[in-house]
């Protein structure tokens, strides 16, 4: 990348070097720190230090490294885009799409699709998961936000870490809860025997909180349609917590086993090829404008058809 050069203004005088360069170059301070560690940031032709205070008239120069090329190939995979601007893109992920490449899924992922759609994600959040701020499980559909710039990635990741992101899911579960709402406050960690699974019985699990509310009970089939609000973002959190509460998600092949409720009683449910879980709403503050935004993803056809079938069964 081209060398960048600035003269410190009166407004920036007295600030730390890393803060000034991050603002002028529109990158994160962690990036600037790496540049400084590699002697890529000079102040008056001398390698600078992060904590060094700049003075008015100082000449600051930065020589950013070339972004690492992504080893992933762009693929022309259709995306349902809900919103897009210079900083981010919000998409409605379809069920069955893996978010990023992993063993057994080297292509056909959301990242491959994003590289084709955006074309300029090199190095944003890491070369193996460019732009990815958060994930949805392969079988989960719904709204996701992806960063197009490293500063946006940093700002959005900070909101997820601070739990200021608004997230709402819809889930069809087995069982009829006696209460109209509830919550699960149980730590989640790796299963003691199966490391691909998560568990609330794991030693050293991480704090996790999930609230839920009943939207509809289907008494004939002992199923319940829930609104689910995860307050933290652990791997498989909603699936694990609802199963631990005795309300496993319909169609979940991992955490839906061993249910004491009746087996599927209609063809639509037997044909569902994934957990009946959908990310319906996502709200966050825009990383640049700070405007509060919220996006919703319509219920996909497979879950909609299943709910219609349950409605018909209920009306008999």
C-alpha cells in the first residue's frame, strides 16, 4: 500500500501517536500497533512508539503492509441483501449455508459468496473469515451483519462483546411450558465426551443467558412457538439452553434427542431438514454514523409451512 504522510494539527497535539494514526488512517489502534511494532510508523523520520505524544507540526508517516490475499475463492452464490453501505452489509442467511470454510466445507460458504458480492474484504477481520463478526449455525436461517471495513468490524465486534446488540429468534420446540415466559441462566462449555457438542454440564463453562416467551401453543401436537432473546452469544447457545429447559428445538439432530414429548405427528415436521430456528431480528448502532439500526428477516418457507401444518392439526 502507498505510504501515507500527515502533519500534526493543533487539534491533535498532545495525543498518543497510535490514536492519531488510527484516526487519520481510518483503521483500528490494534492495526496501528502492529505497524508500529514493524517500524512502519515514523514521526519526524524516526520510528515511533504507541504511547509517544505528538506535537503540532510533527510529520507522521505510515507505510501499511499490503493486505494478505484471501486464500478463499469468490463464488457467485445468490445472497438476500437487506441493507448495504460502505461499512457493512446485512443479509438474510438461508438455512444450510455454512458461514465460513471449515473441514468438510471448503467452498459454497457465506464467505465465498461475500467475496464475490463485495470484492474488497481482504484482511477485514482475518483472511480466513473476512468480514465475519458473528455466526449463525449452518441450519439456522435469518439476519446477519457483515463488516466491509476493518474499522466497522472492530466497532461491531465491540458491541457484540458488550452485549448491546439486539437479537431475537423464533423457535419451534417440543413440549408445552406451563409459564408464558422464562429464562435459562446456565454456563455453557464443551461436552465432556463429544467435543463437537456444547453442554450446560461442562466444567469451566462460560456464563450464558437466554430469555424466552411463548407466542403460540399447539396442544394437539405438544409443540410451542417461541420468541427467544439470547443475552450472550455462546456456541449453540439457544439450542443447548432450550434443550436443558426441556424444550428441545424441533428438527435439531444434536440437542433434540431424548425428548419425553411425543414423536413427530405430521409429515411436514418429519421432512424438516434442519432445526426450526430463525434469527428474525438484529439491531445495532452503525459503526460510523452511530445511528441505531434494526433489520428483520421474514420467516422462511420451510418453517412457515410447518406452522401451517400445525395450525391445521390444531383445528381438527
